[in-house]
């Protein structure tokens, strides 16, 4: 037999086996036909002792209504918004980015890389450092350092795809930026 015939025979045998097991898997007797009645299944003492979920309305506590929430609400003062933290400038250079091809891989910090996150790779900054990255047009994003790199000549930081997209450097692959440490 050739490969296609062998596969067809195997598929047919598997289909017949599934049909034969169908009644025993579903707990319904195949002899009963359309008016099928569940077959009694033996349950061991261990299985009978397992907890079962049974919905009940006893001890039902309704979600707070807006009237109740208003009566119990606390007044909280909100601190005034201060000027945006510009951080300590550490210079600039060329930023590049890395994306989907590295998704899920472990970074140097041990976490998994997420191209949609606002993270970056830097050669020397401590893991967890927050860095404001500003492009030539003045647009900026804040990223968290979680990897080492870039290891390509002349580049100072490797951004995640999301951060690079916000700065407008995805299409070009790299762009000039200024860096400032916020922490």
C-alpha cells in the first residue's frame, strides 16, 4: 500500500473506534436510540466525596446599589499633578527596536519578552530602571529596562515594538533619540 491508502485506512479505523466508543463516553446507551436514557455509572467512594458545585440563592449578597455606594463613599483628596518628571539626562544616540520574532523568549532579566510592552534593552542601566526616550520631534515614551543590548554598532537602546511605534521609528528601523533616567 502507498502512503495515502495507509492514511485513509487508519482514518477509517479511527472513525469506527470513535463511533463504537461514543455511547460509553457519553454515558448513553446506544441501544436506546433517539429516546436515549443515561446509563447508570458506578462511582467510587473517593469520587463521591469530591465537592460538587451546586448554585444556590442562600446567603446571597447583592452588589451595592448606587444609593448604598453613595452613602458609604469616602472623600479622598487628590494630590495636584506636578510637572512631568524629565529625569536625569544620560545622553542620546540611535535607538533600534525588536519585535515579534523575539516574542516569548526570555530576556536577560529572566522575564519573557512582550513586543506590546513598553520595555527596552540597554547595555549598562540596572534592570527595572525607567527611562524616558524622546525622539527628534519631541515625542517621548517611558520604557522599563529588562534586557541587555543593543549589540549592534552605534546604538544606545533597543526598544520594544510598541515603544518604537509610538516614537515613529518602526518603518525606518532606527532613529535618533535622547535618554533620561526617571528612577
